[in-house]
């Protein structure tokens, strides 16, 4: 790879989990570590891109030269990503966005009650799909974790969300995905064509992702 080959490009990366609060001290979330997104942000910055990293709560240092925006909920993530995506050439959604949030966030801590409790949830907006409806010449990349029928489901997601490609991974593989330093992904395009990459460090997955995105951008006419 030529050094600084992303100079002049604006890249937005989302990373980590979201927290959907039920009351001031409780939330629904997931174990996303943010490592994949931080690796993309760091690699892009080192290759010369101007990088905005929109991150949920994670335990990771901000890579050098990266502008970081901290968010908690999916609605906050959406605001931050949609705003920074306006001027972006590439948006990479690695964030593990909660599919649902509480229908009502209690303003005071909920007291213990009976033996069972029902929480009503409402659907969160799909941020990647929203970006896909007004895409311009931006390249949009998503991630998907599937336990079965991965390629088919990921291709369907790429189509539905108008993403250029989706990197599919499996939650069950040892040492990869949630929390691990490696990842084993399959690149899936909307037309169903796919390519399995070997197990690699998240940094190397990030570099290859950026290589592909850069090639797509280079082939795309200016608007
Ligand atoms: O959750 P799902 O498998 O549909 O996620 C696929 C991609 O869509 C991921 O890149 C994720 O960040 C993104 N997504 C999103 N907004 C959501 C749910 C997922 O942008 N509400």
C-alpha cells in the first residue's frame, strides 16, 4: 500500500455498543469492545484521512489524530453520525447498535416490584439504512454478526441498507468478534458475491476494508 493514500478523504467510523437506558441507573446494551472500529479509525488516520470516530462507551484510547465524539444511545449515535456523514467520503458502521430502546425512560430509579416485570421496547432507527437513502457518492460499509445463513442475510442487508459491502462475522468463533484482537470476516456485496478472508488482526481487517473502499471511491465519478 502506498503511504498516506487516503489523504484528502473524510472518513466517519462508528464503534462500540449503545446503551438504551430504562431509568437513570439501568440500561440494555451488548458486549461490543469497540476494537474493530478503533482499528479502522486508527488505520485511516495513519493513511492520511481526516477521521471522525463516533463511539459508544468503551475502554479504548483515542487513536492519534482522530476526532472522537462520545455517545451513549442509538439516537445520540444517529445524530452524531448523520451530521458528520454529510461531508464524508466513507462511512464505516462497526457500532453494535441496539435494535430497540425503552418506550419510556423513567426519570427516577425504578423500585423493586413483583416477581416478573415487563419492559416495553420500541425499534431504534437503522442508521446505516438512513445513510443509504441519501448516499451521494459516499461509500457505505457495514458489519453484521450472524449465527446462521450468514452470506444470504448479509447480502440482503447490503441491498436493503444500500451499503457497498458488509463484513460478516460470527459471534461463536474463538478469539474473534466480541472483545478479541482478531477477526475472521467474509466480505459480502449486495449481489451476493462474497469472499472469505482468513483470520486476521482487526488492524489488518481494517487495512483491507480501507483498500476496498478506496478502490470503490476511485472508480466513482465526482458528483
Ligand atoms: O443489526 P444489523 O445486523 O442490521 O447491523 C448491520 C449493520 O447496520 C451494522 O453495520 C450496524 O452498525 C448497522 N446498524 C445501524 N443502525 C441500527 C442497526 C444496525 O446502523 N439500528
